[in-house]
């Protein structure tokens, strides 16, 4: 296990830093022109855009423009709610919008385009072989759809692994990819199988009635299906993101993908059996006895994961507090969403809107720091070609947290001036005397941390920076 970065010995007589602007906190490193990164980004955008255009043309050609418009309107209705649920789940450490948009766009455009090609081709091939078309829904569709929905988050994991700091991140990415896929698939069912198929035979009213019936069955009752299936792959990716063993990084996503295919195939099998036998109880039994328990179990697991991120942050930040980087009340204030909200209100009261924004960013980066350190304790990011980037990320987060803290620290007129040195508080009393006090059993008051940079270990650049010790045997500073 690697050492925590030393914070130096705070000087109790040092003045509080003057409040700074939030924009000044943790300035980003200068950007350099990277043509390979630009080419990759342009290629991904072009792939998603062209796939989306091809899917749109295919749908319009097969179901007609009126049915397409009706299908789009009806299919988009549940998307904001589903997206909100995933964003709500990720409140401790929200992911960059660009990555969320990529996963949603991948599921809606690339995954659906590939699924249409494979499913349509397999259907024609099975018909030519004299096999029932229902086999496509049971064996082919689960394989290609789950593979393509998961491929976007897997590519993100391979190229931007630091975007996966925990299991919740992986579930959110996979869930949004599945939400995009389900949206486009619902356009086909609502607009094509619903409105177009019935309006052509019995008129627009019959088509509208079919849209309502399919909306109830596919969205209100089973709108969770695709996100539930693909979340199994998300669990596998989340395990891989927290694992130091390369074998686990390969096997966990594969196991999650297989479970997702099995769930998807089971659901399609129940639907197919109910349709072929004209026995609706088969689907109802599978829905209430199989799918709903799995769904509620997954919801409970996700909520437990969200709470565990807060508990993990409080525990890991507590370790940094013993090194002087945080005070005990700061660690305690990060443990639950209620405490975080109270801290934001306090920061807004003492430092205005800038204080509230700084506290929000401070909390997010503290969570990222805790997840990063927990990963280091597990052996993640400590390979010879990764350790420098891992330490640089830890340093960046510590610098950012200290910069955000300066916006609201020392601004509360009702709190005495106090400094935490990693072991005791140095409190300035009304008579001007500074006295050292032990930490209470229950930390209750936000106390700022004043850091005096320590000398770096031998062999490290940037003199004056409190560098962390190298987290691995055989490297300078390890013990």
C-alpha cells in the first residue's frame, strides 16, 4: 500500500488565504495539438452521425414519414426520465457530459444500426433455411444487441479508463447506451408495428390505439428492460475498473456481457412462447416472477453502491486527514448526500454563490481522490507505465481541492480561527492566544487546513511541492 502525500507542518499563526475566484482553482494544463486524438474524436463523431442518419433513413423508408414522426414523439417521452434516474444515481461524482453523450449516441445510432443489419440478415437467412423467424429474437438479437450496446462503454473504458472511477460510473455509461438503443427500437415498434401496421388496414384511429397499447406494454411496463440487461455488463466493467489483476479486467466484463445476453434471451423467449402459444400468462408469469425481482434487486444494489461511495469517501479522506490534507469535519461532511447539501448551504452563506460552486467542485474532486486512492490500494494504476500518471492525477486533485477550499475557508464569522495539523487543532482564542486541542469524538465544525509545502523526496521535480511517495516496491519513497 502506498503512502499518503505529506502535507507539511501547518503554521497556526499563518493568515488565512484571501478568497479567490472559483475559476482560478486548479487551472487546467496547457493544451497541445494532438492530431491523433483529433482524428479519433472526428472518426467517432462521424461514425455516430452516419449511423444515426442511416438508421433514420431506414426507418423512414420502411414505416413511412408519418409513422416515423409519431414513433419519434412517443419514443422520446420516457428518455428524460430514464436519463435523470442515471444522473441521479451518479450524484457523488458526476461524469463528464461528453462521455455520457457519447454512450447515449453510441447506443442510439451505432448499436441500433448494427443490430438492424444483423437481425434483418439473420431473419432472411433463417427463412431461406426453413427455420422459424422467432429463433432470431431468442438467439441472434440478444447476442448482437447486447454486444453492440456494451461496445461503446467498453471502447470508452479501453481509451479513457480514468473515466471509470467506480462501478456506478460503468452502470451509468452502459445504462445510457441501452437507453439510446431502446429509444430507437421503440420508434420502430411504436411507429411501425403500432401506427403504420394498423392505420393502413383500419385507419388512423386504430393506429393511434395501437400506439397507446404498445406504449403501455413496452415503455410503462418494460421500459427498464434494455437498461437492466446492459447494466450487467456495467457491473462487469465496474469490477474491472477496480481490479488490479489483468485477468479480472478481461474476464469480468465478459462475464457481465454473458449474463446480459442470458437475461435478454430469457425475456425474448418468454415473449415468443406467449405469442406462439397464445397464452398471455406465460409472459405475465415471467414478468412478475423473474424480471421484476431482478429489476428491484438491481435497483437496491445500485442504491447501496451509491451510498457506499459516500462511505468510502469519508473513510479514505479520513486517512488524508491524518496526514494533514483534510480536517476530520471535512471528511465527515463528505459521507452522505445530506451532509454535502448542508456543506453547500454553509459555503453559500459564508462565501456567496462562488462559495457554493467551489464547495460543489471540492466535493466532486474529493470523491474522485478517494476513489483514486482506493484504486491505488487495490493495485490499480500502479503498473510501471501507469504510476506516473496516477501520481500526477493525485497531485492535481489535491491541488484542486486546496484551491477550491480557499474560496470558503475562514469566512464564517461565527467559527474561531483554527488549523488542523493532522493530529491536533490549533485554535485562536479571543485573547489572541493559540492553543492546541485534541479532535473531539464527533467532528462538527468545518475547519480549514493551512498547508506549508514540504521538501520533495530526492529525485522528484518541482521543488517545494509536497510530493507523494511512490506507490510501489522498487521505487523511490516506498516503504
